[in-house]
C-alpha cells in the first residue's frame, strides 16, 4: 500500500497569503504545505481523502492517474473546495464515487449545485455517484474495506477512515473511547496536530500525543499543521520516537 501526503497544512495553507511570519518565509520545501489531503493506493483501489482548494496542484504533483473513490471527512472548505477539479478524472473514468456523511452530501449539493444537476446539465460539468457514510457501517471500494471512524471537530461531526492497517483522522478535537478501540494498535496513524497552543476545534501537540498514547500505533504522522507550530525541522525535534511530522509529497510504502 502507498500513502502519499497530498497536503499537510491547515485551512490557509503555508505560506499564508501576505504573511511575513518566519515559517511562511522559510525556504525549506517541508515548510510549504498545501491544504490537507491524502492519497491511499492499495492493490485494489486508489482512494483520495478530501478534495480541498489545492486538489488540482496535488493531482499534478503526485501524478495520480485514477480515483476509484473520493472520501470526505467533513464539509469545511479546506477539505471540499476543489471538487470541480475532479473533471479530468470524470472525463476519463465516468462519474466519480463520492463517500461522505449525508449532511456533507447535502452541503456539497448546495455549494456545487451544477454538479448535482440532473436536467439540462452543462456538458463540461463533472458527475459524481453519491454514497452515504454512516457510523458503524464499513463499506467497500472495489474490494477494499473502509471503516469509518466517528469523531468531533468542536461540535461538528467528522469521519476518519481506517483502510487495512492505516488510520487517517483529521480535524479531530474529541473522540469517544469506543472509536479509539476500533483503531488500537494500528500500523500507521495519521492525525491532525495544529500547533502547541490549544485550539477550540483541533488537537494541539499535547492532545495529539495523549491520543497517540491511547491508540499505540507503530508509527504516527502529524498533519493539518499551522505555520504557528513552527519550522518542520524544529517540530520534529520535539516529538517522541516513531512520531513524525508529515510533509507535502511524502510517500510511504507499507
Ligand atoms: Zn481542516
């Protein structure tokens, strides 16, 4: 299985537009972070989780050729705003299967009404196949089993996903212990960690490390990172063994 980090930044990305913050001015490529997204390719399926405003650039960077499923964690713009750019995949493959909570599907229908149009649809608009994700209802993409993990982003419900021994969870602030049970001792955990300072809707470093101690994964990658967290190289020095800061275009084969 291949895990490709398409983007590892928080909602504004790094650099932030117009910012003179030292991290935004860094020349280290690892300090440049597009909006958070991941591509997981198994023997059976090519799966993208979230489709933010940098989706087009991310598909070009990763040279992704095929999308068997697009999974959404939640409806916030940094995770969904790039949906129109699935067009090249739609032209090649036909309607793209999308998986999300019913609330998220409804939200996308409002914001991308032309994609959901059934009558007199503009011929260049992409089409999707809607699939509702429900708590405690694993589903198959091709023959690959996907287990949804339920969590909270402040008061907003979000889904993470477990694919084989890999767990992807982002924009989490709280999570029930019953959900933690489902992912205990996984091989790879990818978890959001915004910065060191507390935040109302995201794990900070202390909360992420506590969560990691409960899950006990073999390896962890931190993602959804703010420029306020500091330089990539400096963050890495603060982390325990087997916990790594993810960076854009990092590819892991397991
Ligand atoms: Zn986000």
